[in-house]
C-alpha cells in the first residue's frame, strides 16, 4: 500500500493490532522495541502516543518468526 510506511496509528490501534495489554505496549516502548513518534503539543494531547503502522507490522512479523 502506497504511503503505508508513514501511516500513523494511536496507542489504542497499536494495542488492537498487536493483541497485547497496555502494560506490554509500554514495556515494548521502554525496551526500545517500539519507538513512538514525537508528539506535537499544538495538535495532540502531550501524553498521546502515536506509532508508525509499519513498525507495528514489523513487530508482529518478528513475533511470528520466534
């Protein structure tokens, strides 16, 4: 899909795609396995995490290979 690498998902969408708990998502971020996009305070609530869909799909693919 064209532009998929720049498709952005919210933390709730990431939770649904990964099928993990919020704590697991935050653990992935803390360990550096998933990097959130820097929030733009002018556009978003400062604590809202956004991720590239491609990064989420990469994690899913890596999990299936284990």
